[in-house]
C-alpha cells in the first residue's frame, strides 16, 4: 500500500516563504502524477499544482509566480515552494499521488497546516 506523507507546514508572516515536502512510498514514484491541494477552514478542497512524471508543471492562477512545484525522483519527493505568502494561502495542504497503473485510485497524505498571519 502506497503511503504519502507531507511535511514543512507552519506559521509564517505575510510575505514569507515555506517549502512543503511530500514523499510517496512506492518503487514506481517516477511514473506518478503528483499534486498539491489545499483546504481552508469552511471551504472545499482545491487544486494548487501538479507535476507529471515527465516534469511538466501546472499551477493554479491565484498562485502563479509565487508557488513552484518540483520533484526529485531519486529521493521520491515532491516539493511545493511557496513565496510571497498571503493570509488567503492559509489552509491544510495535501499531497496526492496518482499511479500510472490504469484503474488505480489516487492516494492522499494526512496534510500539513500552513498558517499565514502576522
């Protein structure tokens, strides 16, 4: 069973930076599509960024220019570098791993809390 674990959340002032990390316990990591989602209190979970097995990245418009997703297949890690953080970025951030195997269900981590506040 694949396990996904996030880390790196915390409290940061507006304008600050954080880097979230996520690891997935699978030997097929390099073939996985990896994504970051977030859920603010009282709101639905929303997609933030994705990175394909080939390294192609997509990022939601509201964080373009501030957030960068990357991966290190040798370490089985995916990262979300978040700069110029705003209070509106406060949320629980989740990592999602989508297997290249047809019919597989995505695996989610437990999440890591990011709070942007002065």
